[in-house]
C-alpha cells in the first residue's frame, strides 16, 4: 500500500442476507484527506459505511486499514485500530446524559487522564455540550445530538472519522459550524474524514475527492472540484440543467 494511504476498499460486495446492495466497490482514503460519498437514496451509501466499520459483513473483496487487512475483524477491533463512526440518525442513548453518551465512545479504555483529556477536547470543540453534560441526550436539539454523536466517535481517538449524513435535518448555521469543525479536526489533529452527505454542494465544498454511488456501484470518482463541474452530477444532484 502507498505510504499515505489510510483506508483501501477493494472489490467489495455486501448486503443484507440474500439481498446484495454493494457491487464491486473500490475506494481509498489518504491520511489527512476528506472524502465524500454521494448518491441518491437507496444507492448503498450507508451500507458501504457500515461494511467498512464491520457492522455488515462483506461477501467479497477486502478492506485494509493502515496496511492491515481488517476484512474479517469484528467492529470493536476496527474501532480500536482507529475507525470512528457517527451513524445516520445519531443512535444516542436518550436515557443517558450527554457525558455518559460521550464516554461510551471510550468504552474500550479505562477511565484515566487520557479519557478526561479527550472529554475536555470534545467539550472545547462542541461548546454547547459542556453546558449540557448532565442533560439527557434525548432532550437535545438535532444539531446538539449530531455534535454528541460526532463527539462520541472522537472519544475512541480515531485516525479516520466516518460520518453518515452530516447535515441531515440541521439548520444551515449548525451545518456551517460542523464544516468548520471538520476542517479543524483535519488541520489540528490530522484526522481523515469519510462522509456521506445528502447535500451534494456541501459535500463537494468540503471534500478533497468524491465517489458517486449509483445502484450500489461506484459510477464516478474524481477530485471534488471536478465532480462539481461534471454535467451528470450537476443535472442529477445539483439541480443544474
């Protein structure tokens, strides 16, 4: 593998039981890179992310992370290796406090100074969460829940943060804040980002490269600025005839 290659997905097939969703997917994420996955609803975007983090088994192909073959690894082992996942819908524990939800992201570590430092980092990154640390997660706004979900993923100390639907259902001002945070994570922590984003303009604005999924297969992959100028992308996803 290339020295700066963090994630490599090769010829991946995956699905749910007898229903195949992904077909021969190949994808790469380099160190300190932001990569987006775009496509229509039902294209297989979330399934791809779940396959990468080990929530859905693959039926063909391989997944390499930091040069290691993780294809057969269970999801907790992949998280331990440096994958962080903020799923679509956030999947917080609504009956637990914000802080307890964040600490769930560090479940494979003993509570010590490093965990406290990471908690302080998340609170500094998402300032509203600090004031709501004892508040039940179920009482948070949509934007605050997304902050908590991303913060929980960061508590596992990832080198690759995977986000499923960054902006879905959020106010534009909240989305702008999250975009700034992604840039900060890359610049200050060297974290790579792989995200699925329903707002294609947002996705292409913040990404270095992008992959287009159609019917469970990669139809196009290119630099983000080139995708933004692609006539098919403009017509199908950006509303430009």
